[in-house]
């Protein structure tokens, strides 16, 4: 029987869609989102993913008032190995 691959997640945020309201940061139970010090094209700060720790709960996605600004991406162990160059 084959072992089920371990799932991890990441958050993709389109900076130019983000209005900087911070709702996603508040909604995240693992606190893996933060506000950037950079500005987007509208001149507002935007949310950024810190790079690890997402559990894929979707709290950020559901709290965001801007449709399409946030996506939760599921990454299997096989995909993560490909990203690291390990095969």
C-alpha cells in the first residue's frame, strides 16, 4: 500500500488587488500573514505570506473583501521535492 503524501499549503496574495485592510491577518489562526512595508500601485500596504506554516484553513480567503486577491494553494510532498530540486 502506498503512503499518502503529506499536504502542506501556501497563501498566494495578489498585492495589487489587496486594499491593506488587514482582515486576513486577523483571521489567520497560525499568524503566518503580515503587512508589507512596500506599497502597491494604489499606494497602500498589502498583506504578504511569511513563507511557511499555513494549514489551509481558508480563514484569510473567506475574510477578504476583495474577490480573487487571496488563494490557498495545496502542495503535496512530491511537489515540494520538485521545488527543492530533489527527485
